């Protein structure tokens, strides 16, 4: 039974690694900033799952702590990216409004 679980976990880890690569491609290609932010968040979530599976496979409790720390870091990174993007978006909209009022 343990051998089957090892094979299953290994297969799941390979599939998740493929998903991380696909998310990285989406983060690079875009086309919008929102797509990039969502792809970054998805990569963080997948890495958290990978670490959790490794914690089960290796029976190492400290990996769960690393998983929680990574989850908090990933969450904060996405919040900061979103905040920065919203600031840039607002400035761009304000500049467009000023340009429109200047033309009329």
C-alpha cells in the first residue's frame, strides 16, 4: 500500500510541476497585468501544495511550518503586487481624465 501512495504522490508532484511551468508561462505572456498577478498567485498556491505533499511523503513536520510561512509570504506578495498595480492604474486613469479635459 505504501508503494502505491509513493507512486501516486510522485505522479501528483509531476503534474503540479507542469502546472507551475504553465503558470509561469502565463505570468510571462500576460497579456494583462491582472493575468500576471493571478498566475503568480496560482504558482504560490501550487508550490504550497507541493510542499505539503512532500511533508506527507517524507514524514517531516517542519515542512508544514515552511508551507505556512510560504503561504503568508505568497499572500503578502500578491497583495503588494495588486496594490502597486492599482496605484499605477489610478494614475493612468487620472492622466487620461486630465488629457480629456484639456482637449475639451
